[in-house]
């Protein structure tokens, strides 16, 4: 476990390092396993950096999306140089099949695209209230798939901006994290219902209830073992689900506080590191490595 401020998002770069956001400190960290982390201070420092992901250009991209205020989509190079693009309430972000960066905009309910030349395009989500799009990932079908946290659905957007929506069977499921699984389906977590979901490209949805429905799963990724791994924010655990629906749960260590007390782990982001281990961002104040 590595002490590191208040980590929220985490991702592995093509440069062999882990990059992570420090949401409350307004910083971005870079860690090569086995070395001390390098921290880059953002200006201004109150943008609340959230989700981070590798881009097709060798840089990392992240969102600053303090809810209800203008935000930014940012690019950071390995040496810490930052460039920014103004956006309203950005949150999830991923490189698309077209070489552009795609991101969600929670408050206006839109999907944004930044092309290689810096041109920004916005596609409104045609749902009442916008549905609050959250995480977004590239699918197996040359489209982008995203969760609608308040729309209680999974959305799909083509590179040209055409959208389709798939309502979830469980009311109030409030999906958040989503990732492409090893079976070419999209896997997601339902923070409101305490379930993991699977949707294939035909729109067929399967839901798997967790043993603890109050665990509040947040982020999900495909692990090096061919299973899906997800964070349980409220329970302080890391979950694992196989493609046939078998679920395991692994407790995460509490994080020592400055006063000697222990804080619940509060896991958010999870990724496969350059060392093929799972790395988890614990907002309580650490990065955890699970071999």
C-alpha cells in the first residue's frame, strides 16, 4: 500500500507507469512500481480531477468535473505538461475507435468528443434531464458505451453521434462503472442496486446481485485472469466476477489516518498495472496493489 493523498481515478499508461488523480488536492500522480510517485500540481487546484485514461497520443487524459460548475478535460504528458479544454461537468473519459477522446458530461447530459486536432463536438443525450451519463468505454463494435446513472440505462453512441438506449431491468440501479469484458460484452456496476450487469451488443442484459446489496459498487475493469474486478466503495472491498456469474469478495485494508485512527478504504478506481497486478485507488489516502 502506498500513501498518496486522496486517489480517485487510476489507469496504466503506455510509458509503463500508473497515473492517478488526487481529487481533493487538485493533483495528478505518476508511479512506476517500485519507485517513489511523482506528483504534479494542477492550476487551479480546486477542479477535482476524477477519471484518468491513456490517450492514443502517448499522453494521459483526465476530467475535472466539480459538479454544477464549468469543468475541464485535460491532457498531461509524461513530463507533466498540461493542456485543457473547457467542458461542463465532465466525468468519464476514454479513447475511441476513431482516435478521438470521448467523455461524458453529467449535468447537461451529453457526450463529448475531442478530435486529434483539438476540435470539440457535443452530442446531447435525448432523455429527460439528460440521464447523467457517467463512465464510458469503447465497445467491440466500433462504438462507445456509457452508463446513465439517473437514466437507469446503458447507452451506445456511434462515432457519428447516433445514440441508442437500453433500460435496466432493476429500478433505481444507478449504473456507474462500465468496461469491455473478455467475452466481448459490456460489464457494468449498479451502485444503487448492489449488482453487476452484463449487456451484449444486441442489448440483452443480465444482472448479478452481490452478496451485500449495500456494497455500492463503483468502478469495474477486466483483470489479467479473464475475470471482471470491481470496487465496493461502501464495503471497502474488491469484488471479482467471472463471465459465468461467480462472485468473490476481497476485503481491503483500512488506511491509517494522521491521528493514528483507521479510515475505511473507500475504493474508487481500479486498473491492471504495468506489473500485471491490480491497483486500486483508495480515496481514504492510498494506492493498494493486489497481486
